[in-house]
């Protein structure tokens, strides 16, 4: 318990707060890689940014084997974004 202005209340740990945030692997809707992120395709969800990035890189390799330029460009434009990223909210 932490004391703030003489009032006892539980303190949130930074690690606990971060643990609540997940990560989305997002791909643009081809061919518009400049569309707002809220309009991109949500491909998968992950616990960590590192897991998201690893899957994105593996996806790029899978798509390269198929050889479709548009799909390669789309895969390479990936974004791993936190589930609480304000860009996810449509405007």
C-alpha cells in the first residue's frame, strides 16, 4: 500500500499495467498502405511486441515464397501495435 496525501490506497505496479497490454499484428488493406491503422486488417494477437514482430517476419518469408509482389509489399508494411493504441479507434 502506498500513501498519497495521507490516504492509503493500493499502488499499481508498472509491470502489472504493462502486462494488461497485448499486441496486434496489423496489415494494410492492399493496396492502400497509407490508410488509417483503424482500417487495417487485424491478423493476430500476441502477449508481447517481440512475439508479434517474429510472426510478422515469418509471414513475410511465407509470402515471399509465393512471389506475389502486392502481397509481399503488404506483408512488409506490417505494424505491431499495442491493443490500447488510440489509432485503433475509427475517427
